[in-house]
C-alpha cells in the first residue's frame, strides 16, 4: 500500500497534503516533528507583531508568510507521516488563532476597519472558549480543527497577505480583494463554531 494512502484509524490525506509531501517534505528530516513546526509558528508571532507595529512590512510579510505556510506544513507532515498527537490537534489551531488575531488587531483595524478586526477576534475567542470547555468537560474527546476551520484559516491568511501586498504596493484592487476574502472567512468562522460545538 502506498505510504500516502489512508489506513484504518489514520487521518485522511487530501490533495494539498500530497502536494506538500511530494514537493516540500522530502527536504524535511523525519527527526523534525509536526509539533516542532507548530512551536516555530508560536515563535514567529512576537516577530510578526514587532514588524507590524514598527511598520517594517516587508519583513513582517516574510515572517507572516513563513508562519502561515508552517500551518500547512505541520498538518501535512502529521497526516502523511502518521505523527498526529493530541497536543498537536489542540495547539496547532491555537497558534493559528494567535497569528491571525495579532494581524487583525494591528493590520485589519488600521487599514480596513476596527469593526472587522474586532469581529474576527471575538469569533476566534469564542472558538477557543468552546474548545477549552469541550477539552475540560469531555476528557475522552480530542479537539481538533474541522474542514471548515481549515478553509477559514486559508481565507484569513490569504486576506491578510493580500492586505500586506496592498500596503507594500498601494494597489487599491488588492485592498478590495483582501476585504472580500476576510469577510468570506467570517462565514467559515461561524461554521467552525458550530463544528466545534457539534463534537
């Protein structure tokens, strides 16, 4: 059976997992665990905040893109290499929320609207609260990201990256597309809340 084929009791591997497995994972030693990549994302967050606050947007964009890509990398690595852990299922989405929350407070509130930034943060906090409640009250349940949550994260990252490109290039169309993408992500945030609540 092919290494990438789903086996009983193991997570399903999607197209993007296969793409990363065939292009990036060959260069990542097997000694590197998915949780280490998640830790890298946590480490990136203070740097993202610093560069955004100091308006060093080129460096901020580079670090943010690396952090966002690490989300796809650790997920694919965990599923393809069968290294999924309970801690990873919880801390991976938490790192995502901190990354997006930081960008929302600084960038979205500054260049789009504080209302959109506040809405994103409040909804993310509600998801975290639901996840923590489920983790504490339902010991046998492992909280992990649902498909809607993954789509939401992709849309949020895309929207913020487009916003960063707008800041760097001053092309108005990028701001428009960024705003639409971020509002679309709001819909998937709401779906994610119901997904967590249905566990």
